[in-house]
C-alpha cells in the first residue's frame, strides 16, 4: 500500500499527458501510486499510460469506459484505491515537485481536515504563464466561501482516505445525512467537485495551503470552458442545497445565496434589482452564527457585502476600497469586471440562466 494514490482521469488527453505524468514522477516524496483512469480514450492516451507503466510500475492504467460521467469515473478510482491519502491530478496539469510533501505536512498541521488544496499558477496550452489561482486559506474561511463558490481548486486537492472510507464520501453524492434519502441531491458532472468540497467545507473539514502546488492549464478545451452555462446552473443549485443543509445543521435561518455567488467569476442578475442590502444582513447574521463568529469569516463577508449592489459605479468604487485592504482571490475581480461589461452582446445570458434554476 502506497502512502498516496493519485487519481488521474483522462479522456483523449494525449497532448499534455506525458508532462502531467512526469511531474508526478518528479515529486520529492516517492511513496505513491498513480492510477490513470481512462474513460474510453481513442487518441492514444491509454497506450501512452501503458508505456509509462512499463518504465515505472507505480503508474497503473485502469480503463473504465462505462463510467457514468466524471463523478462515476472518480468514484471508480476511489473504489480501487488503497492508501493513506488520495490525491487528485488532471491529465493537462503539472505538479510542482514539492506538492505531495507540502500537502502531507498540512494534514499533520490540520488533523481535523478531510480535504486540503492549495494555490496554482495558470498556464496556457504552450505552458506560458497567464495568471494565478488564489484560493481562501483557513478552515472557517473556506467553509464560508463554500456557500457561494467552490472553495478548493479540484486539481490541487488531497483527501484523507481513511476519513473518505469512514464517512462514505463519494463524488456527486450527499454524504452529510442531513436530509432523508429521497430529498438528497446528486451531481453527476460539471460541479461534482464543488458538491464534495462544499459539504466538507460547511462542516469545517477543508482548508487550503498558501503555497502554489500545480500549474493549472487553461486551453479552451477544459470542461468549464466548453459547458460554461450548464456548469453555472448546476453550481447555483449546489449553493442553494448547501445553504439549506448549513441552515439545518447549524440551526440558523435559510437565505438564498444567489445574490452573493460568484460562480465562474460572474454575478447573477436577479429580477432587475440593484440593491440586496436587506438580504445581506440576513445572510451575514446566519453565516456569522453558523461559524461561531470566527474572525476569518469576516474576510469572506466583506467581499459578499460589496456585491450587494449592481450599480456599476458603486460596485467599482466598493471593489477598489475592498482591494485596498484585502488581497483579491480567484473570481472576485472577474465577477465585478463581468458585471461592468455585461451590456455588451452575449454578456446578459446569466439572467435567463438564473430564471431556469429553482430557488
């Protein structure tokens, strides 16, 4: 049994697979097993993984063409895992050499956590840097963020596999047990990672390290780029479900998170309204009470408060005041910027999308 099993799903990802595999081989921590989960590739990805296995038996190829979406594929990986920790890695991303060592040290420092992620550099198809991915740090902060967006970058995540087995954690499934089975939500794809980390987050079982763990490749063929509208719809459904669970678990009032979400770096347009201050007051009171008035939650609420307005000039002014005191994170400036330019053709689609998502 290896200390770490790496789950690497792939479907026709041969263009970047070699670099991805070699970045795992280059880890400073050596006690790992890499499970390549092939989802019916026809471009030579499986054959490439098989060749790497011949050179390094720690790399294994497992074919699951019948798996039901990404959730099903990753759950197949969990079923064959036998490790202390399970790590996610994508076929087009690149690990930094200390990634495993940093994550393992974080679990030692935060034993209450089931999932720990981190920061990332963003690169294009050629490998050139185009930005960075900055995620929240602190278990209570991550928990509060979970209500409004995915708080962990999935390709950076590592999970305590003993706790995964103990709690029956699976992608796409409700493992909290707050609602009866017939009322539980399932998520097959597009936001399966958000659903998993969101459930852990509102229970205080997630965190992020401040270090950059990977190079995240953005090349236009990412699922989040090709199926954006559908992903935003599912993400909002997850947010609302998580708030209902949070309200019941913490015995606080339910609130609609939609006015404060920034999924995909966007703010939702709701009924043409420009001010959500009354809704913010109710939301903030519930979040503060639910997270026992933890000081780190206030950073999350400061951004959500600036988003209570949809007045362009006021929103921009509030953002500049905000960023003077708080370092912006992934999706925050983009949400403000996207609202400011929404009047251009093609930028108002989120209003219609919101109308199709039940509250």
